[in-house]
């Protein structure tokens, strides 16, 4: 369908349809709408960040409740902690998707800041000479900025690595220190699965977490603080 067909079928006349193009040609009109756009992107980023925080809070709450139940009595089985690993993995999958949506808006906010606000404070040129075209194309054809593997890596490094580590240490303590009346292999076993195999599978799982957290490929997320060296922000 061509542009003329779209104009014909639209209930708006051609002048109304091209109002955005007229704003783009007028610097005053453009400057008047850019702050509203920026606030909207910041608001969207904050909303998606809040959704991620809710998932994290639920994961921590479930973990704390599970640990309280498992260590409340010596008779409580250690395999409940393995169920906790499955539950944490489920929360992680939810949070990965929410993080990818969050990154869409966060990347746009950062892109806008480095090309508009930074140049307004010190007009030495925009970081991207075609920032308006790039931002327009991203708004027209919205896409995730990071893939699922990178998103998983980031969430593991920032929060879920610690949560999984707490579960792993708790499992080791439960099958050794808190079940002195039996061998650790007996305490670790599952129906039909010897304790040694359960321990090996757990070791493979945690090794996989470590490899994903240390993912060696170049990061695709743009604009996040990743430097290792801190410096003076301002002189005294």
C-alpha cells in the first residue's frame, strides 16, 4: 500500500497526517515536545524497573520463607531447597523478559541524554550525527536491544547469583551439618537418584551459572556504566 492510499483511507486530512513533519522543521516546536518525550521515556523506564523490583522482592521473600521452613526442623528434607532453585529459575525467567523491556526505554533515555543534553551543556557536537534519524527509526520499529543470554547474565551478576549461592550453601549445610544422624549422600538423595549424582548435577548447574555470568562476548546493552575505574567527578 502506497503513501497516497494511506492518505486516502485515513480519516485525517494530509495536513493533520504530516503534523509531525511540520514540528520537525520548526526548532521551537521541536524543542517544546522533546522534554515531554524525554519525561515519557523516563517514566516508562521507571515503571519497568518497578516491575523488575517486584519480581526480585518476591524471589527474596520466597527464598527467606523456604529457608525458614527447611531449617525449622532436622526432619525437613533437603530436596525442598532444590525446589527453591526451580522457583528462583522461574522468577529469573520472568525478570529477564522484564529487563529486556526496561533496557529498551533505558537505552533511549541514555541515547537522548548523550546527544541532546550533553551537547546543550557543552556544544561540541552530538555523539551520533544522525541521532534524530536513529531515534525515529527505533520508535517506528521497536526492537529489544539485548538478547536473552545477555539479559540472563546481567540479572545473575546483579542479584540472582547471590540468591542461588545462598540456596547452594544452604543445601550443603543441610545435607552435612544439619543431618548428623545420616551420611550426606543419604540426605542428598532423591527418589531413584543417589546423593552423589544429585551433588554432581548441582555442581554442573552452578558451573553453568558462573559461565553465563562471565559471558565473554561483547555486550550489546548501550549506555550502562561498565567502567572499572572511578575518578574525580569534580574538583574540590
